[in-house]
C-alpha cells in the first residue's frame, strides 16, 4: 500500500493522525485509516484475527501502554466495523 510508508516529516505524520475514543478518552492514532485498509485488504476472517492484525499494525506507529490493550482493541474494532 502506497500510503503505508513511514511519514516523511512531522507535518506528514500529523496529517495521518485521527482521534477515536479509547475508554471514553479521545486518543490520537497515527496511521489508523491506512492500517484499517491494509488489514481489510488481507481478508482476515474472524474477529480475533482482525483484532490481532489491527493491533500489530497500530503498534508500529503508536505507543500502547500496558494494561489498556483490550480497550484499544475494542476501539479499533469499532472503527474497523464503521469502515465496512
């Protein structure tokens, strides 16, 4: 995917951040739309596989603190389902 490249500069990185609620707190996620599109392109199948693939992609560009992984997975799946 062409948009999956690492952002070239701070301005490009800022354009690729989208905020979603995680545990009720608006949280900026870098490369969210690109990650969702990439996972959808893989036709992963089950929700468990989708969740794992999304987290793997999102962790490349975002820090996810220990203890909130499940909250991130729930939020990411909500966004994934919105984009069907």
